[in-house]
């Protein structure tokens, strides 16, 4: 499936940023990786948010739901909808509903699109380039939706819909040049279901706008790749 990227140009021009270095910081979203919980239960239980710190960069993970149409850009993310919470396990982070307000758990510990479209929300304390995402509990028909705050207003816009998860579970996103401090990774297909094991990011630094323009061109040249998938457990 080939996504349509509707906000790459706005991102490059609004951020005016280049990579601070070639080394990526990898956040392991497992029981051994996080540094703090929000309100809620302990390890393995749902929490309002989870916090991770790597190389001085802080990532806060929360969860929500989003609307879905065939139009890539026509999706609205609602953080905390249906009491959605990230749920961390030894092999990755899924999504849970705490059952409050009369809303039952959907019965699945993964991020899925079966009974509503679920999304993990990744917030960073500095602008970063999203480099990769590692998925687990992946099957051959699983895809993911990708969101980003492209203009600094705190609102997530969908920039890719039902993008194939490559064989092995590692989605390389470097070529898309996605720069922000707020991202979302979700599921909209009824057969899409997975956990997020890790994400890698690169810090960025401000540069004049003309230098940022090649990032947009490179991203446009690189989108639309396809990968053969296999089951990952």
C-alpha cells in the first residue's frame, strides 16, 4: 500500500532543521526500558503515560483513538479517548483501555484497528527526526498509520495510511525526513494488530530555511517503497 504524504513540505519549511548528528537514540519500549510511569498500575499495567530517557532526550508515551477515512489527511486523533493507555510488556508496548466511564476493554493488548482505531502518541522534549520504528507481534497483513505535528500546534495530522510493516518488523523512516516533537503510530485496518518495541530518533538543530528544502525533496523521492513481510513474534 502506498501512502500519500501531505505535510512533508510544511514540515521542512516550518522547522528549518537538519540532523545534529548521524547517531540515533533508540528508545526501548519494554519493561526494562522505561524510566517513569504516569498514574495507573505498575509494570505491565496500563498507565496514563510512560516516560523514557535516552542520551538526555525524554520521550513520553500516551495513547488515544482516531477517526479513519480513505483520505489520508482526514483523520482526527483524540488523546485518552475510551480511556486508552499505553501498556508495556517485556517484548514491547501495546494499548489498553482501563474500563472507566462504562467503556470496556477491547480484549486485545496490542495496538489494533478492530474495534476502533488505536494510536500510541510519542512526545519528545526537543525536536527530533523520526528514524525508525520496530514492531513486534506482526503478521503478514499488518500495516501502520503515521501521524506528526507538522506546524507546532500540538495537533497530530496523519501523513501515511496503512503503510506496510516490512519483513522483520523494522520500518526505516529516515528517508521521509519527519521532523517534529510530536508523533503518532496507530492502526486503522480491522486486521492490523501489533506492539511497538522501540523507536529511534535523531536530534536536530536549526539551520536557514534554504538548507532545509533538500530534506523535503529527498523525502518525496524516497516515499512509496514496498517491503515483503513475514510473521514476527
